């Protein structure tokens, strides 16, 4: 799929999401006071949606507890991101870091001109330069394709729905049983696993090799057996791979990633002679 077609589909999904969530308040307004109330409720819904869209990246960054990574801390990382962003044709993202030992990266924002890339301390400590480059290129491919806008907005909406169940007190579990499938449906309907395959291919082209990303995916997958991980399951679409335990029923509802084994296989097939090159080296 071309970048333009992928971008158009993602923007259409975003507008459909905003339209769908504006309809229930409008219907409630009509039931309460006719078309005049329906118009008022619709305006309030659109204003709320505009606020969520404008601040969706900040909502997610706050949910993750991220802080900005200044140039003086990792000038090499900033330089790598700037170089890859120029090749991808996007504005250099702001960089953030989260104090977490689990290796992961993610991107949030509204598109090629406004985005942020987040790294965990575990990733910055454990990943090689080639692996970091592959993951950065993967995130920049999401930014270029406008995946980042749909992912960030859908996660912000889903997280808001799930967080609202906390006001239920004693009835929180019951509310979560009702609202969690709605939140999960928002993400699963908007986010196709194909976006990850497209971002993997884009990363391989940006880096000139698929192996850095393939090795990084393998490292992150193995980390799940060694490092504990805890976060809101609504954030699953943001990560390079699904970091949640397969046994977690709630987390399984939010799963949007294709199998890691299949992704690595596709990446390796982009360079079918890699085993021979490795032996020669």
C-alpha cells in the first residue's frame, strides 16, 4: 500500500471516530429537548473531541509518566533521530524517556509535523545502535503514515473510557466489565495489524537494512520473560510489540499487533542472503 493511500485511510478513520462519538450526545439532546438541545449537545461533544485531539499526545505522555529527554543527555540519540527524520521527510520529533526497565519505544502525536518519540531506560541501556535505529525508523514510519494520529487519539479515548470506571467505587468492576469492550472496540476497529507490517517495511527502507529492527523485536519479545511490565492495557497499540501477558484477559481485548515471529520472518525475507553474509563476516 502506498504512503498516500495509507495516510488517506488513517485520516478517514480519525474523522469517523470523531463523528461516531459525537452522535450519542446528539441523540440524547434530541430526546431531552428536540433539535435545539441536540445542536447544543453536538457542539459540546465536538468541543470535547477537539480538546482530546489537541491534547491527546499530552494525555498519553502523562499516562506513561514520560519526561522530555534533552539534547545534553543523549546527543547521539538526538542526532540519529534527526538524520532518520530528514530521510523520512518528517519534522524531527520531540524525545521523551520513561523510567522503566522494560525495553520499549513508542510514538505519539498528530502527524509528520507534530510528534514525539518515547524511549524506556531499559531500551536505551540494552539495545545496540542498529536496534535503536531500527526502532526509531519504525516509529518515524508510523509518524509519516499518520498512524500516530489514529493510535494516539484512539488510545486517549480508550484510556479515558477505562479511567471513568474508577469513579464507580464499589461498582468499578461492573463498570469495567461493561465499558472495557467498548474501549477495546475503539482500538480494534481503527487499528489494523497491517499498519505494523507497513511500518516495518518503511523502517527497513529508511535504515537500508531490515536486521536492526528484526533484532530489536526479538530482544523485546525475549524481555517479556525476564523483566516485569505494568501499564494500562489501553496503551498496547503504541508499543513495537504487545508487551502484555497473553494470559491477561483484559489485555487480550486490546491486542492490535500481528505475531512477532511473522514480522521477523517478513523482515528477514527482505534480505534472504543474510545468513551467508553473517557467516562470511
